[in-house]
């Protein structure tokens, strides 16, 4: 299996998202046995549901891979993978089913908007499945790229979300730096210099470079 473009050398993988969602729902149902629109509960910044949902995705955007180590919880949103406006949903609650909601940073979610993914490639691009990791890769300059031979719809999705944006490169660099920083704590001189570089780069990132 190819390396996941959203993971750095130091990041934990996404794990079994489907199984983790099942565990989440087992707990959720004990408190809300009749709830239909799970999105309505998980999307609230207050309470524990959003925090627990973020953990399912290891604190990372399911599309670009930016992390809660870089942006706060409030800058993550819960995306309807298939938009609420799609004809396949009888109502809003149906679109909010646990199988149709994924963790997204604000930028990816807003860029994606009501973009409708064709049924035949939904399993390829749904972040809860392995297909998406084989659709894209990270090049040597940290750009996210489309793997050769993918359907044109994959490129359309890539362009819609603007996955080639510079901030994706910067976030991936910062995640690598933060991972290395944690690993070399026993080398104080280098550790301190790297910490200063991370702080400076993070400040520039959050101020729009």
C-alpha cells in the first residue's frame, strides 16, 4: 500500500475510520437513541462530540491533512461528503448520517462547497476508505499531486478543493518539523533552534505569510 499523502514520517496513520465511527455511534446512541442528523450534534464546537469526532481522524483534515497541531478545533468543520442538496437524500437529516460526514479544515470544506462527486468514484475519494490515499501523492516539494491514470473526476475534485495550494505545503512542512522537534528532545541545542524556527514559521502562517 502506498504512503498516505496526508501523513508525515512522524504522524500516526488514520487507522480504521469505519470501526472508530462505529464505536463513536455506539456511545452516541446511549444518549441520543432517536437522533438522525448526526452532523447537527458533531458540528457544534461546544461539548465533546466534535472533539471525539476529530480524534477519529487523528486530528487531521481528511482531504489535505492539516492538523489540530497547527490550527485550532474551531477551524475544523464537519463536511457532508455528498452535499445536502444531492437528490439522493430525502431530507437534511439523511445527509447528516455518520457515513456521510468527514472532518475537514475550513478551507477544504469551503472550497468543496456543494461539489457533487459522481457515484462511480465516491468510494475512491471518500476519506473513510483507502482509495483516496492512492489517488493523490505528495511530491518532493510537498505539493499534493494527482496520481497518473486517475479518472478525470479525481482531477476535478483536486482542482475544486485547490489541494495544490501553498498553505498545504507549509502545513506539511510544519508537521514534519514538529514531529522532528519531539524526536530530538535529548539534543537541546538543535531542539531549541528548531523550536524557534517552528514558532517563527507558525506565526507567519497564521498571519497569512
